[in-house]
C-alpha cells in the first residue's frame, strides 16, 4: 500500500507531470473542474450571504452613521456574538435548524429537499429555500467548465478559475448590497499584476498601466457626472474592479470591457423595465456588468478585437 501511494505521489510531483496526465485522460479535467466548481459555488453562497454582513458589522463598530442604511439582519443587532464565514454553523434563518452535511450537497440537496427546509416542515411550516442557491452553484460550475474551451491545463486555467469564482461572488454581493468589497477587488487587482510578472495574460507594463487607466477612467466619468448632475453615477468599487480587469488583461482591452459592460447593462435594463416592469428610478449596480464584460473579454477578447479591427 505504501509503495502505491509513493508511486502516485511521485507521478504527480511536478506540474508538468499533472499536465501530461491530463492530456492522456481528457475526460478527467472537465469532471474534476465541474465538481470542484459546484463545491466552490456552494461556498460562494456563504461568502455572498455572510461577507457583506461581516463588513457591515465592522463598519458599525467603527461608525454610528450607518444605522439607516444597514441590512435587516440579526447579526447586525448583536455585535458581541461571532459572525464569520464559518460561525455560526449554517442553519435555517426561520427555524434555526442546523443544515446537515447531506443537505449541503450542491444542487442535489435542493432537489432532494424539493426546495424546502426540512426543519420547518417538521414544525408545520412551509419555508422555501431560495432558488438562488442552486443557481449560483450551477452557474459557478458551468462558467468554470466553459473555461476549458480556451484554457488547457495550465497556470492560466488555475488563475482563471480563481478569477471566475471571484467575479461570481462580487457580482452577487453588488446585486444584494450595492457594494464591491475592497478586499475582493484589490486582491484581484494585485493577483493580476503578480500573474503578469511572467506574462501570464499580458506583459507587466500593460498590466500596470491597465490597473491605473482602469481606475482613473471610471473615476473621471464619476466626477464629470457628479459635477454636471450633482448625483453619484457609480460607486468607487466599480473603479477598483475595472482596475483589476485592466491588471489581468492589459490596458488594450479596457475600451472593450467598458463597451461590453455598457451593452450588457443596457440590455438588462431594457428587459427589466419593459418585460419585468422594474422601476427605472431604482439604481442598478454596475459591478455585475463589468464582471460579465471582463469574463467575456478573458474568453474571446482577442477574437473580438481581430473581428472588429482586422489587420491589413
């Protein structure tokens, strides 16, 4: 037995060996990535739900001016009790029944539970579990799996998985609370610069300028809009997210990202107003559109540029 484990360890001792294994077993990588991403999607649901509340708790401790705008959450009423990504344990917010391990399997548990809390059912309640949880898990899995269209087993693929998971979490947090946490946007920006020290996605020069230009471009638009209208057109988190996208893919792709995000935002806005009857006066967070544009650029940015600006 020990000999078997030793041989397995030695066979996967280097990244090149893993790459060779994946090339000879083409069905392994998609399966591993999809299952892993479903699990990550389940964790992202926790991040999306809890991390903004953790931030609000920190802000409330430091400031007294957020009482009118803070979310209605029990953890913001009791600042003495611990509230992190791991504590308290996952539970139903209505009946407080703990979520068991078998009830936390991505997508499958939702189907088995028929979208309802088993603890509430035992107590005669009919509390539905939000469909958003399995949708986030499924979206994370499918987006991650889609990366294999462009990226083979490589450092690029590993980096793009982190990139995709980060965008999913930030998009949902922005939709819920209209915030893009600095810990996420700035971490993504620095990771992009670090990766491009070795030209992983672009050269370091383009990455650094991309981060600077990404931030300053939306910062300039923000202040022009504010001076003209007296209103805030977007949040500072949007500047930092665009800076992160510039750090990953270089300043050359910033115009495309801004254009794509505007197109996606316009389409979603029109659909929301005309078809869903959304109030046009309700502000729509811009972060998810930037995230969508950044992901599209990562996948097909070069092809879009070549189509739009064909070489002679």
